[in-house]
C-alpha cells in the first residue's frame, strides 16, 4: 500500500476545485479594501459641499421666510 500524493489525499482542498472559493474570497477582500480606501479618501461621507451664503438666502426667500426687501438688502451685503 502506497500513501502519497497520487492517491488523491495529498492535495487537500485544492484537489476538489475548492481553490475557486479561495480565489473568490481574496477577490472580495481586495474589492472591499479598495472601496474602504476610496470611502476614507473622500472624507468618509463627512465632507459635504458647503452652500454659499447667497444660496441659503435664495432658499429662505423662496420659502417665504424673508421679504423681497430683506432679500435685496442682504444680497447687496453679500455681493
């Protein structure tokens, strides 16, 4: 009786095609790391574009929170 790599038991997980699962695992790990680095590089979602004071003023006027006179006065101050 000969025990060796030729009897099918010496290859372990690689003999049954399970190497594909290992390959998929490492591909998913690499994709996850790339996405994590991208997320952190972009500020982690904490950085938002700041609205200008004029944009905020326009929104307040559009919602009716300030009158046209107030809008014009404050707009002159900003410009």
